[in-house]
C-alpha cells in the first residue's frame, strides 16, 4: 500500500474485539437449559471462541467514527456473527467430502450431529434480525428497520447466499475475471459492506459519510476475497485451485490486485481524518495476513 495511507497497530484492537464479542455473545445468547439445551450448546459452539472477528471489528470501528453506543454496536456485530455462523454451519455439512475444520476445531455437525447442526444454523439465521429489531439496538424504529433490511439484503440472493450459489454453479470451467468479481461482490463484499455501513446507519450520519463507508466496504470486501483466494491457492485447499482470482491471474498478480483494492478502499476514508486510522489499517491487514 502507498506511503500516504496511515496505519495503526491493528492486532491489539482485533484481540480486544474478539474478547468483547465473546462477552456480548455470552450475554445475548441463551444459556443451555431444558430439553432444547443441545441446540443452544451448538449455537454457542458455532459463534463463540473465534480468534479473528474482522466483520465485528468493522461494525465497532464504523460506529466509533460517530460515537455510537458500544452496546448497540455489539448487538449489530453479534447479529452479523450469527448470520455468518449460520452460513458456515451449512457450508461445513459434508457433501462429497468433509471440509477442513474451521479455526482448528471440529465443525458443528462433528461436535454434535447433522440434525442439530441444521437446527442451529436455522436458529442463528432467525436470531440475527431479531437482535437488530429490538429497541435495545436503537430507539428509532426506522433505524432498526433499515438495519434489518440491509442485513437481509447482504445475506440473501443478491448477497452472500446468491454469491455462494454462483460459486457452486461454476463447475470446472475457469470463469472470467468479471464473473469472479461479481461473485465476490455478492459472496463476501456485501456482508462486509453492511458491517462498514452499520455504524453510519445507527448514527443517522450524513449521506456523504454513509456513501464513503459503503465504498470502503465494497473495495475492502473484494480485497478480502482475493486475499483468501491467494491463501487457499497457495495452501492447496479444496476449491482454491479453480474458480478464484488467484487461479486465474496467478498469486503475484492477484496480490497486486488485492493491494490496489485495499489502497483504494482506504482512500474513501479521507473525510474521517485520523478517526479512521484503524479502518485504514484493516485494509492493509487483509492483504498481509497469512490466513
């Protein structure tokens, strides 16, 4: 990234985010009790204990720009984590072959069973909008409706699940760069963009501030998808050898593309001055992380 981009130490902030979100998840998720306790245990297993919470970090930092109450931001971040965990549970369910474990721990269907995993996925998917719709998230019902609508759009057929369907339908033929970019905008960038915009929604920020964070999230999401492609391609992960920018361009050119997108993302934050330094650092972080 260019020298003009100001960086801040991001690892301590990411670690603090992980600790904060685990505590928030523990408070917001029910505790196991009664005959449904196995389902609740699976929900907590799927959402708690992650070492990197990039999406939650983006929610917290976007709200920090406007001084949004951290408890409200925690509820939004947990809603995002619930949606993402729901999708991850479904992705991990075995098809032709079992996937690699996430975060070095067994998938939910291995730790519990397939039926419980499906129920946990369904319940987390329903829990996400209910967290956003609560008056505890924001006193203005129009703000709450905006959050629910935007999260649903980011996770739906025009966003994450639509992108995953495109990826699944690509088969063995190498798609074009334009096709891969469209898939990445839906599969990864849509939810990341919501995370970046959510703080502005909660703050009822100006249109210019909101659009700047949307633009930042869109470029960051693409850079994140390409960086993941590079890591998967280099490590020989199943699915990482085709249908990716790294397989199309090669790792060196793909990295250059990701770095250009990250720099472009950071440039959208100029109106926030030094308050956005951790968001600028996040753009650099995703192009340098090893996994």
